[in-house]
């Protein structure tokens, strides 16, 4: 079931927290948490497809980012996981 209730405003208008963006595509933080090591960072591809599992319902039909609201639920405890998510040891992944 979609969490989206509110209509997305036109690009450039104030954010109303409809959550459309997070249902369409994961952000860079979500990619690091939920799909570590998935492809290159750019360009966005099917690997970035949403919905984000961290998107939560909020008051008045709005949505909230669970990573921002409850960061303790997404804490990475061991160094191996941190190294994997930071892509340590995989060489330079920055675009030239
Ligand atoms: S939640 Fe995302 S899609 Fe909705 S208004 Fe804000 S930035 Fe736009
Ligand atoms: S819910 Fe949070 S972590 Fe998920 S895509 Fe949206 S902003 Fe990123």
C-alpha cells in the first residue's frame, strides 16, 4: 500500500512532504544503507528504484524519513559493514 496521500507540488515549489520522491527512488543515504555496493553512484538507474523502506507515514497525510526520525534503527555496528558501505578498498568511485 502506498504511503502517498498528498499530491506532489510542482518542481521548485515548497516541499509538502508528500513522499513521492522517496517512493520513486532511493536517496544516496538509503542506497548506502539498503543497497550497499549497488553499482556506481551516477547515473541513477533501476538500482535506485523505490520505494524506500525507511519512508514512514506522518501526521496530516504527510510522510517522514525514518532514517532522519530514528537514526538509531539504522546504526551500523561492525567495521566490516561500515567498510562495505563506505566502499573502502574498492578503489576510486568518484566521477572524473
Ligand atoms: S516529499 Fe519529495 S516529492 Fe514531495 S514535495 Fe517534498 S521533495 Fe517533492
Ligand atoms: S525515506 Fe529517507 S532515506 Fe529513504 S529515500 Fe527518503 S530521504 Fe532517503
